[in-house]
C-alpha cells in the first residue's frame, strides 16, 4: 500500500512580502528552513522511505532540509513545479489586485476563466498534475513517500484527489507551509485514492510555525479538530458602556481562574480593549491571561500572528479567514487553552458596499475547536468597539460554562 505525504515548501521571503512566486524563486527564510527541518519528525514517525520533490529551488531545499543526514532517496519530478505565472511572477499581490482586478478575481475565484500573461492556465497545470500522480505511484512502488510541492499545485492535486471543484478548493483556508496532506493509493488501474488528512500540523513547533496542532480543513477527509464556523449573522448587538464590559471581564476572568485555563488575545479594531477588560478585573488574572497582540496593520498580522499574505490578499483583513488565522497564530505562539481574535471596521470610513462600518469577525479558539462569529454593530467608532468587546466576552463566558 502506497502512502503519500504531500507538503508545501517552507516559507520564503516573497511569501512574507506578499509576492506571487510561480516558477520564480525566492530564498527560504530562517523560519522556512526551520519549517523544513521540522518535516524530519514526519520522516521518522511515518517511516518515510522516499522523497519526491518539485525541481524548483525552494522545494528542493525544503526536501533536503527535511531529509538531513537520513539515508532516504530523493528524486525530482518536473510536473510538481508551481503554476507558471508568467508576467505575474515577483509582483506584489496587492498591486496586481489593483492593476488587473478582473484576472486577479478569476485567479482566486473562477480559475478556468483565468487567462495567464505568458504563463500557464489552470487546465494546463491540472493536465501535468494528472501525469505527476501516475508517475509518483510508479516511482513509489508501495513505499511511504514525502512529496514536496507548492501552494497552487497542492490545491490542484487536492482537486484531482478528492473530486471537489477547484473553485471551491481555492476558497478554503490556505494550507500552511510544510503542513501534511496524507493520501493512500487504494488501486492503480484505475487509480483510486483516499485522502486521510488535509493540512495536518501535528509536527509543528509553534514558535516556528505560528499554527496550532490541528488540521485546517473541516470537511470530507480532513480529520482535524476544527469545527465549521457558525452561520453568519447580521443581527446587530446593542452598544454597551464601559461598566458592562468591565462586569463581563470580571466574569470571564473568574471562570478562567476557577477552571485553571489559560488564554491569549489578538486584536485589531479593539486595540487592546478586550485584553484590558480581563486585565482590569483585578482577580490575579496573570495566572490565566498569558499574552496579547495588537496587530492593526497587515504587516503585524503576518509578522506576529503568522497570517498568510495570500489570505489577506484574497479575503482582506476584515474576513472570517483572517480572523481564523489570527486566533490560530495567537494560540500557537502562546500555547494557551483558549484564544480570541477580533478584526473589523469601526469607522468612520474604511467601509465598502460589501463590508460596511460595524462589520466584525470574532474568532474563538477553545481547546482545539475554532468558531468564527460575524456581526454588524451599529453606533459610533467607540460604541462599535465596546460592542465588539462585550460580544467577545459573552462568547468566551459561554465557552467557559462547559
């Protein structure tokens, strides 16, 4: 029985800068090298016997760092290379979003209408990835095999392996660098697969990778602990004053201390108010509240919480996807039992027709389970921010009732 352990290369400088890479190359960062070395744990725990990698430098280096001094054969496969982006390679995602909005939209949302400039279409990529799967099975011959590839080719492989529409897969959370998607080849003729896990991060060291030890997809074959986000709600919460927030902060702090649980918080629009509501409780909260992050800028979200530039470019800072990555990165860095993140538009200004003032996403990590709440709060800037704090504390208190 052949098992494939498919992964993305480690973090690169262009990943941090939010640039398209394609066939171009950017060097692995120091964290990217640590991520690659962390794959060595997968090689040992899963008794990997073979490594097959894309020939692009960042993937090849990831494979070599993962192998270390282990006596495991390593082979390149051209068809595992990243989607050729032609003229887009090396360009900032945010610049292309402004300069070529239609093609940028197609790239992320309607892939078979995307028309590359001097590059490769999705259809062309999928054709060679189909060949790659046949080649991999023939090379592996029943061995447990680590397959090192790239972000978009990994999405294409998941489309071929699961049968899920590519446009739906592209809307899923971006899989982390060096996460593992485990696939079992059930039969050869015709080829039949079972995807056992998607985006598994159990081998991660949190300070290196800013990700919790769970899978990031919550459907089908992904056997992770994350639960689906709650259904979006547009019910407005009543604004509240500081006194009510303080009372809720005391309740939340008391429950955390009684249950001997720890918490960390990542805030954007609330700018420290949520952490302050707990800290001001004067209940010895330092035993439970370990860390807080105020990440107003996208750069801070990337640097401090490990939010992926691709997520920010595709979904925006005010989105369910960003709130989820904020809370997961916060929890992973602090290794707490619970974590909360907030992102939204408090106004005045900054709104769009799709994202009005008051729109907020609040994510709650609770001992391996993630929920993301969508709300629209009315009022002035300070009223919106106070309402967000109140709502977040209420959700936290509910979680602590169990």
